[in-house]
C-alpha cells in the first residue's frame, strides 16, 4: 500500500468509522452518532434522557440497565429529545412530575409536545401541588421581573402589567394560592376584563379555589402570612 493511500485513510471517525484523507476534514465531519454524542450535555437532551429512563422504569422496570449509549441508539431518541427541548423552551413546571403524568395518563409520545397536553397537565398540577412550591414559583417569577425592570419584586402583581401577569397565570407561575391570598392579588383580579377572565378562568376559578381554601384552611392562612410579610 502506498504512502498516499495510507494518508488518505488515516483519519477515521470513531463513531461511524468513515475515513478521511485530512484531519481537518474529520474535524468538521458530523455524522448522526457524533452529533448525538456532542449533544449529550445539552439541557434538552438531558431532559430527554430523564424521560427515556423514566419510561423504561415505569413500563418495563428496566431503567437501571439503560445507559446513555442505549439512549442515543434508541429508535425513540429523537422523540425524547424533542420532548426535552420542548420542556426547556416553555420552561415546563416540575418536569419530573410532567413526565410521570404523561406516562400515567398513557399519552402517546408523539403527543407529549402538544400545548394541549401540557395545558391539561399544568391545570391538574397547580390544583394539587404543595403550597410551598406554588409560593416559591410566584416569588421566583417576581424576582425575575425585578431583575429585568428594577422594580421591587413585591409589586409584581401591581405593576407588571395585566397581560404579563395573565400569561404568568396561564403558564403556572402565579396560581390561586398567591392571587387569592394577598391584597395585590385581589386588586389585580378586580381589574381583569371579560376577555382576560376567559383566558385565565380555568386557572383562577373562584369556586374551585374557595373550596380549596376551606379544605386547606391552615395552608391558606399560611399563604396570607407569607405574602403579607413579603409586601404582596
């Protein structure tokens, strides 16, 4: 074999075994296996792996035997990564619970990235979550607003803007635990127009939250104290 031939076949991709004549060509080469390997630390991929392992744990009880290598060679790799990227993009609330919910409710994996599926999950989640999680998420949302605007976080419901807060409600950042248990929340609700009420109604349903606060009166009182102390 000639020296030229050896040079041309010297540089081989460790993933697809394709050979190249120049190292620079190998460096820019990107086969599917290499791409998946390079993306292993991406947030969306990590969420996809989490969902993949949970899927096998729940359906087959075999998650402990699965590795990232199994994941990246799986026929479902793209579907799980698409789901992970979707969760990252929408800032899904409590991703592990979302994964468990779609599995428990037998949602087809091709439907996991549908907004209608996430909205169904979110409405169920915010109505049953721990109060501390709900309050923490509201405060985090207000702090993010403060960092963006410079306004005090406790004035979020007062000055963030009705449409901004309505979006925070429909995306689960602000829930009934906050809205109905502080003066700024009650004031905000009184300013909603019919269109805004219609958009947020499933999340602010006064009848549901009234029953919730009666059933969990200690939690409601706790929320009032925490929010009052925080200046809400």
